[in-house]
C-alpha cells in the first residue's frame, strides 16, 4: 500500500510541477511578447490618450481614448503597423472613445444610415457628397472620410470636440473595432 501511495503522490507532484511550468510559461509569454510591446507602442502613439486591456468572457478588449489628430487614418495605420501582430490578433477587440459634443453626435446619427448603406454595398461615391453637404449644414470645422482596404475612417471635428469613427470594411479584418459614439459625452 505504501508503494502505491508513493506512486500517486509522485504523479500528483509531477502533474502540479508541469501545470505550474505551463502557466508560468504562458504568463511569461503574454507579459514579454504581448503586453510589453503593446504598452510601448500605445505609449508612443500620438493617437492614443489612455488605454487599458480588459479580459472579457470571450475575448480581450483594449479600451482606448483617442487624442485629437490631424490625420486619423494615417495615425491608425501607423499604430497597426508599429504594433506588429499584437493588435491584429483575431481574438482582440478594440473599443474606441473620442470627445464628441452633442452637435457631432447629432451629425453622426444623421449620416449613420448612409454610412452603413455605403459600407454594405461597397459603394462610396454618394457618401462623400452627403458627408460634405451635411457637414456644411452643421458647421463642422472638419468632416473627413478616408477609405482603406480594411477600414473606413470618419473624422469629425467641431473646434475642440471630435468624434472619430473607424469601421471594419470586412468582417475578417482585425482588430474588430467597437466605436463608443455618444457614450463618452460629458
């Protein structure tokens, strides 16, 4: 009985040591190869004001407060290339917040159906004209639309307030973007 009991204890100890090594390696890998490069990239980006990485039930969510920039599309593309594969992992969602006022939110709500129609039809010729007309009506200082292969960028500014919206053109483009439109009004 003592011999069988010793074998069980040795097996349990080996199992616990192996499990400890696996979890240690996993946490070492995520710290050194994921979180540290991501922190360096986000800390050095002009576009990013604040950020925090949260683990949700399904996928991690990187919550980001964007700064006001002159070229949203260029800054975001630069962020994606400098972050290498960390931001473009399939299981990461990127939740964006900006600094809109009520006028910008109202403008976005008016342009939203046209925006999503153009996105679903992949036809953007009328969208630019509608955006220009509506921005003149609302008196926005900047209303810029940029379309890339993977994303559609809407950059709206009204003096010190800004609303940035980035939409995935393809459901297979990563990271998946979540826009907080109006939820960050003060």
